[in-house]
């Protein structure tokens, strides 16, 4: 019994060792997988950091260039003011005339646009007026035709009345071959 117990104990120890080995292998594989994932993430973040650093460097260069250009613009504006102050009166007069000319041109354009709008509106009104006149003309023609028809009907009625009177009196009228 003692030998069996010791064999059983050895077998249990072997199964536990196998189980621990198997469990630790799975855990090692899982941890290795996590490690690989973290390495990929780290390399991705490093590349993003490089890109961001390059962008920051470019931004600093652009800001420096912008400051330099702003300083140049200020210098040029100062020089322009000085040049205008030292201009001859004829040149100032010429510039004021140019300014007035551009204002006149702008006013002319506005007036032309307003005139075009008015002309389009009047053409539409003229078109409507012509249509109304044409409609009135046709209405008058229809009225004239209706009056002619009424007078024709009145004549026909009087002729029929005369014929009925003649028929009542016993007078027969010779009817031609067309009506028989």
C-alpha cells in the first residue's frame, strides 16, 4: 500500500507539474502576444512623435517667416507714407483725380445696373400691356361677331315669323329641289 501511495503521490505531482507547465505556457504565450502588441503601439507612437516634432519645427519656421514679413510690410508702409508726404502737389492732385475717377466709374456701374433693372421691368410691363391690348382687341372682335350673330338671328326669326304667318294664311311657297 505504501508503494502504491507513493506512486499515486508521484503521479499527482507529475500531473500538477504538467498542468502548471501547460498553464504557464499559455500564460507566457498570452503575455508574449500583449508584449508584441505593445511594441507595435510604441513604434506607431514614435512615428507620430517624429511627425509632430517635424510639424512643430515647420510651424516655428513659418512663424519666424511671418514675423519677418510683417516687419517688412511695416517698413514698406512707413516708406510709402514718407514718399507720399514728400510728393509734389501735382502728384497728390493726380492721385486725388484717380480716386475721384474710380468713384465715378463705380457710380456709373451702379446706375447702369439700376437702369438695366428698370428697363427689364418696363419691358415686362410693356409685354403685359401689349398682351392686354391684344386681348382687348380680340374681345372686341368677338363682341362684334356676337352682335352680327344676334342681328342675323333676329332677321331669321322675323323671316320665320313671316313664313309662319303666310303658312297660316294658306299660302304655299314653291320650295326648290334643294330643300325637298
